C-alpha cells in the first residue's frame, strides 16, 4: 500500500504544480491584455487568497480578484482599483469577462 501512495504522489504533484502555474500565467496574461487594450501601464498587480469584504459578496469562487495600480497614459494619472477576472460561473475560462472597480478619488 505505501508504494501506491508514493506513486500517486509522484503523479499528482506535478499535475497540481502545472495547474497552479497555468492558472497564474492565465491571470497574468488577462491583466496584461486588459492594460494594453485600455492604454494603461501596470505599476503593480497583486492577488491574495481573499478579496476585500466589499467584493467578497459580489464575486464567485471561480473569479480572481487582483489589486492593481496603473498609470493611465491618456489622463496622465495613477489610479488604484480591483480587477475582477473571469465570469461568475466560468471563472478564468471566460477571458473576455474583466471588470474594474476603481477606488474612490481622494
């Protein structure tokens, strides 16, 4: 029985690591594509385990929430906000579903 457990681990661990790497690459590509399409320069992009409380109730577990700080080339300003990647039901599989919630101007 221990041989089966070791064999399963040797098979499943690389699959899991590949899935995490692909997920992160997809997230980064979606953020970069969104920024390029809107003529923004990404200064900072971070994602964590939990979204802020305001977004926790309006997003699904399939969506990825990324904190972004961008430079708007058209307006020559720096803006901060939360980027919501993916659709409510299909998550990152829907590459066209990207929404932004800007921070209130201070």
